[in-house]
C-alpha cells in the first residue's frame, strides 16, 4: 500500500479519537496490515451512531473500489453529521483526496500495476 495512505490514516487519525470512533464500527485504522483492514468485510456496521445513520445500507467495508458511497472511512471523514467534542483533528483536503483514491490504488496494486 502506498506510503501516503499509511501517513494519512496514522499520523493524525491514530492520535485523535477517530480510532475510537471507527473501532465502534469494527475498523482499526492503526492495524499492522492496513490494506487488509480497509478491504475486509466489517462484521457489524452500527448505523445508530450519530453520523452513520445515512451511510449506504449496502456498505460493508472501510473502502470499496468502484463504489464511493459504500466507503465507510470516507463517509466518516466527510460527513457533517459526525461531530464530537472528542474529535479535534480533521483531514486536510489533500488527505481527503488521498483517502478518496485509496480504492483505486488498492485495485491497481492487486492487478499488478
């Protein structure tokens, strides 16, 4: 997985409460094998947590190539409904763009590009 993706998720998300929030969805953004963690099917996405009510019902992964509306990670970071006094760090536009491109990067790496 590209170094930029590791940086985007670990440098600020792991230090803030994003990890705690995403762990409630079964996603560990500080996992050793981040590519595997981002692409595995999440066991139970909790749409009762504020901000996740409008996440696509069909979404089952942190990222899903070809289906941006099904990307839980991107949804969490861009949704204006995910607000918490515990969250003090938010992604820059550059970091959001990196995260938006993750599905394409993973698909290309799997295909041998």
